[in-house]
C-alpha cells in the first residue's frame, strides 16, 4: 500500500466512524462528544513511528481530566519533536497581538517554535526532521480569529515540503453561516480565505475546503490532509467550550458576542479588554453612550495596554443579554447613531475595519445610512454561493 493510499484508507476509517446524536443542550449530553484528539486509536495508528510536530495551545486538551495533547502523545510513545505555537502562545497566556517567542516547554523539554512573531509559516528547515504536522486548536468560527490563518500557513508549508497534515477536529461553538464575505484585495492574517465572517465550519472542514478550492499558495496547491472527525456532534448542535480559547474570551457569552463586537476593535470604543468581562460590554468615556460604567486597566496575560486604559467608560452591559449568536449589526448601529457628529470615532481606523469586515462595502453601507435589513440582503447572493460550495466539505450532517 503506497503512502497516499494508506492515508486515504485511514481517512475513510475515521469518516465512517461519525455518528449522529440528538440536539446537545449544554448538559450531560455534551459529555458524549468525542473530539478528534480523544480518538486515541486512530491518532496512534497515524502517528506511530513518525516524527511529529504539533500546532497546539491551551485548548488542545484530552478527556475529562483535561490532559494536554502533548502529554498524552508522549505517554503513548509518539515521537513529538517540536511544538508550533500560534497567537497567544503554547499555554495561551500571551495578550492579543503580542509577539510569541521561541522557547522550550519546561515540563517536557520539547522545543516551541513561534508562528506569531518573526514568522507565521514554518520554514523548510523547521520541517525537515518531521514526517507529519498535527493541528489541534479550538476555533470559534469567525474569519478573523487567527488560529485558522495559522492553520492555512502550516498547510502551505506542509504542501511545499511534502509533509502530511493531520487535523484533530473539534466542534464549532459559533456554528452559523453569516456576515459579509472577504473580498479580493482584502486578504490578511485576520482573513486569509474568501469565506464569510462566520464560516459555519469546523477547522477540519475548513481545511478540506482550503485544499479542495486550491487556496494554498504553494506547489502543489494542496497538502496531504487527513481529518480525524468529532463523534457525537453535528451542525446545529450547541457546544460550550471546556477552556477559554484565548485570554479575552472567558466564557460562552463572550464567545457568542465576539463575532458582532469585534468590529469595535477598529474604533475608539472599548469592548471590555482590561476588565473581567471582555467582549461582553461596549463603552467610551462619554455619558451619552449608556448608563453602565467600567474602567479598562492593564491586566497581565490579557491586555497590558487596553483601549481607553484608566478611563471611565459609559456604555452597555451584555453579560446577561439573551443573544442566541450569529452576526448582528445591532450593537455597532446603536453606538453609531448615538455618536452623532462624532461618528468618526467608529471609523478611526478604517483600513483595520475593512480588513475585519472583509471589504470596504460594509463601512460604506453604514455611512450611507442603510438599515441592517438592507445590508444583510446585500450579502445573500454571495452567501448562497458559499453555502452551495460548503456542502462539498461537510463532515457532520445538518
């Protein structure tokens, strides 16, 4: 059996093991979900005898004891040679945007190579002693969440250097297809691929789409990919994360609101960085923006220089808001209307806003005074095409 046939065979075994369950309601039923990293028999079959690199962080946990994947694989006798660390680092303790440096894991002695510093794509030299790279990071389903950009670059590096790439899949906690598409000319680390703001895929399904649509800028433009799928979850099921995916997404409410509130990151308005409730509030140092008050302060491991640091901000508190999820412009629109003649505060960094939105179109629509209904209607032709394409890459029936 040649190498490619072997990988296809293993992929079929993994795929055929998927099964459907009834809706998950964030209860004991969630314990029935088995993420890719917990399918140890399949993982060991793939990795035994191989030289392995891991793309992992604090979300790469296995079982109810929350053992880190690195520790589990080493205990299984897997030859892990290095760890590649994304934004926020291997242990997830670096603040948003802070460079992550190369280091050594103090517990295992394994070298840690940063993919959020001088380089964001593994080099040929870093891959030369590896046979396979394993990606196991929890995503939150938003195009601008940078873990999926890291995955894209690692896939390119694996394609360039003839390395196998394995995704240990996990559910999507923001499982919607919604928002504007990323347009040509607006590719960046917060939007590498031409997908909607909420892509409605797991990272395994997204990797299949990246490969299938030939989006890799490499030669060849696909990598040798296998996805170990989740058992006990399908699209439409709710999923609550067992650990925070990054420092400023501390709970399920923040994760639900993140896709809608992230646009404020391109404004002068605080989303609560530097508080105990980031991405659950919005405010600015002006009483017109609401009765709720908070003061962002430097917080080590979260944000040392939060927007509006040490300023009393007035705004809105969404910690107990009933919000089912998806992408909504209601929050941005309210603050835009309240700003009146100071609306420039909402577009103080227009280029950054456009990269987050995926094009200039959304900013122009808001300035022209279009309603959310009108704006949402403008997305539908592209979303219809995307949903049709998306069906080809789904691993979990809806």
